[in-house]
C-alpha cells in the first residue's frame, strides 16, 4: 500500500512500510509544550452531507484525467504542524486515538507541509494526501480519520486530535470489480491557494468520462468553522470544455472577480457530479443524490503587486509564466525606435497592470538629445515624435507605442520617465511605450509598480526616476551602436586632438618636402557617433608615401596615418583617401543595400625643402713647436682644428673659416687670427711682450656661420717662461 502527498503541484511518494520503519516524519522543530491544535476539519471525504443533499463520503482512485489516486483533503488551524491520515474500522469514533493497536486503524499517509493562502484573511492551513486504495478495500466501507497534530515529530495523543469521516465507501479502480464510481479532481485552484477579489479567476477540474454535468460549490469554511452543508455560491457547468478518450475537463471563469459575499473569505471549493447523468449502476446516479468528487480550501483577498516583468518588441508578450521568454536585452542603431512593455502581477499571478499606478524610467541621459533640435527629442519620445513627425533621422526600429504620459521633467529634450495611471495599459494588460536614442552607449529602461505615484507630474512631484526604491520592478538593457548612415572627416591629428568632433581645421595643408605629417580620419554616423572597430582602406594618389596607418577605427571611430615624401618632391601634391569599410570586404562600396561606405580626403602640397640647419662644430687649441719667451718680443706658436659633427651640415665645410686667438679668455683681447685649411686645421705665430716671468693663457674662438657650422670655443692653453722686457 502507498500514498502520494501533493504540494504545490508536485507529488511525493512515500510507502507506508517506510513510514512504519522510520517512525514519525518530522519536518519542523520540536515543540516543548504538549497540546493539540486548536481546530481542524475534513473537506473530502466529509460525512457532514446527508443523502438529501449530496454524498461526500466516497473515495475512488479511478483515473480522473490527473492520476489514479484518491485525493483526501483537510483544513486545520495555523498551530497544526502535521496531519496523518488513517483508514479505520467503522466502529471508530471521535474522540479517539488511531495510533493505538486496539483501534484497528492503519496509517495511509502524513502531510507535514500545510499551506496557508497568501491573503490577510487566511487563518487556516490546507493539508492533503493522495492515496492508492488497495484492492482488498475495493467496495468496502471504512472510516477515514485525520489525526491533526501540533508537533510533526511527535504525533501522540497529547499533541493531536482526530476528525473521523464515517462510513466512507472505497472504490479501487485496479480491481475492476464492483460498482466503479465516477471520479474527479480539481486542477485549479490548488488546495490552499489564494485568489484575488477582483479576479480574473479560472476554475478547472477533470473527471472520468462518465460525468455529464459538473457543479462548482463554494461553502464558507475555516478550521474552526467547517462547511455547514449546502453551497453559499453555486455554478453548474453543463458541458465539458475538453473531452478525450480517458477524461473530461471542465472550466469555469470569473472574469469580473468574485461577488461581495466571496471577497476576503475562506471557503471550501467542491466539485459535484450532478444527477443529470443517467449511466446505470453508478454509485451516485439514479438515487437522486449528487456526488462530491473533490474539495479544496481556498481564500480570497485584495490584489497586492508582487512581481513585474518587461520585454522589448512588438510581438513579444509579457506574462507571469515568462513563456515565451521576455526579450530583456537588445542592440540597435542610433535613431531607431524600440517598443518596451511592462506588466505587473499580484500574489495570485494575475496581471493587474491596468488597475494600478505604474512608471517607466530610463538612464543615463542621452548626450545627443538635442542633435536635431527640440522637434526630435529622445528617451520615451513616442508621444511627441510618434515615429515619423520628425523625418530628419533614419529608421524607425520595431515601431512606436505611447501608453502612459511621457515626461521631460527638466525640459532638456530628454523624456526620462512615463507615468502610467490605472486604465493606461488598455486591453493588452501591458503598459507599452517606445524609446529612441541618438548617442551610442548602453541604456537601462526600468518599469515598476509606482507605489507612491511619484511619476505623476500634475500636481507632482514628477520624479525623473520614479522607479528608484520600488521593490516591484524589472529592467531592460538597450545598447546603441552607430547608425548605418555614415560620413567621414579627415584632419590633421593635432586638430582632432584639440576638437574631437573633427569639425575644426581644413582638409588640406602645405609643408616642405621630406616633412612628416600626421592625419586622422574620423568615421561618424548621422548623429556624429564614432563608427568604432571598423576596417579602414587607405589610398594615396600623387607624390608621397605612408609610413604608418591604422587598420581599424578606435573606440572613438578614429584612425591615424603618417605621411612623408622625398626632399626633392617640390610643388607636387598628395591626395589621401580613407574609406570606412563597414563590411570589411576590402572595397569601398554599398552597404545594407542603400548606403555608400563613407570616405574622406586630405590634400598635401609639398613645397621646397628648407635648408638644413648648421651643424655643430668642435674647436681645439694646442702649442706648436718651441715657444720663444725671452724678450724683448718673444714669439708664440699655436694651432688647432675645427671639426664638424659627423653627419651634420658642418661636416666637410670646416675649411676657410676664421679663427680668433685670445689672451686670457674668449672675452679678452684678440692677439692673433688664422684661417682654417681645407681639413679645418689652423696655425698662428705671433710676438708678445710681458713684464715678468709668468704663465700666459690662450683660447681660440670660432664665430660660426648661418649656413654650415655653429660657433665653438676651444680649450685653454698655458704658455710659461715669459720674462720682462
């Protein structure tokens, strides 16, 4: 024998043998006090109902379109931690202890995961199991007992009380013998589910194929006030919404929500096979008594926004199940529109977008929002731009939508938020708007339940970021790349460094031949965004050559080239051409079927080369021969070399240069002059008179010339032994 426990749409199989071997299953902390729960009742089966109304003490595991298991359901107070179910002899009665051997009862399952509906009014929990009725009990009558306990791991008399459903008729479908009753199970709402007061709510049940009409019965109920019999609200469904070879499905929808009597209430929802069917021999047919097939505990309450979802696109949907998946990230070109959708759900997964205050916001601010002037704003601009009022920009993306009221809160031509009021979402149940951006980059679009309604602009406050701090929100990311309509500029690199827009300076220059010149090509789209990471084709027509080129544009959309020429290229031109090769095919051609890849040119005129600058020179001074220092009128012989720096203009031009020799320092009196020979050597012998015997210092200077060599000064030479005259 085995049973199944269903919780939140999942089934957990546990064998009775395993339960017996392991003892009692405990899933919650041990409670020290020994006291039974305060209240509890069974919903299905339920012997409260008499033959005059309907039979509710029948269990069948016949296939019902969901499973081949009997569904046993109960409600209990919130201090209940476990409900264990027993099949007992009909002699059992409340109060009793089904766990004793003398009771003759056998455990058929335990539920330790009670479900409390998520609405304020709920004060009871739902417990249930699924039971595979053993063949030995087919057509037998037994009591079904719920053992309701305050402790999950100590289900003893001190902690529990019993709820007995007398004389329950059992039908095991596996035997095929006896009279097989009709069978059914509620698919939605689940046992313990909460429903919104305002709906919409859809009720779905499945039954065996021999059910010809089905009733949905609402009976107010709590753990302390179980169903009293009858229905507080009843709706009959005369035809199945789906019929298959093995089951029927029945659907009932409340589109406008619950009536006042069922709002903010707890109740039993039962499905009842009505006596309008005529099959012979059925347990619930032909005896003027309806047959209860299943019962769930349900509670209603006000909707509370709990989740938000957003998506891009005209065809994408926005739903709680996220099926198909929302499109939360897109890449698009500057100037294109893209629809964004927001939907908000309550705790029942109902779409309540059209019933509440919502908001949209986008960050950061578009730096090119004024590119086309005030007639072409960006951000949430559909209500102003409307995808075509301003026709000076390319493309329209995936369309436009304008639900809600768009606000440019600081009047800077950027509509950074949308105020969505109740009713703005329309019949689609989604708040739809569209975004447009001119500057490349990444933008975050956020939608939310605007709990404080601060997106409201009149009377205010009209917050630019109404979704900031809101807990029920969702976001999208849009990456903007350069537009397909492109152009290019070419300027001197120094000019682009001063003005990154590439709009300063001319596209031509004149420079001496042999010079090196640096140019920059700027690839730009319609909105002057840089066309980044694109191949560049360089060409030079005329005289000159490239010494370096960029293969692709950088993150700013720029590429650099260095150009030069030979020194004898005089009065000739070089025309530089750069093509922004978007499709990277090595040719400057048409892209996207209509747009020509952008090119830019720059012209260089090579003028006469400037003469090379004078080269550095080095001058030396030395004594030559024997100095005659005796008076009167001694003779001094000095010489040296003028040498040009290797590879400079001075090298080879040292001859014929005038050298001056000074006594003392280069600022003192010139005592001799000499002219350099072809190799730059010079010599001087001169007479000089001194009054006493001392050492005399001499230094040579070269004044240089403006063409070949720079000026230089020699080392100092000392001549000794001079005597007075």
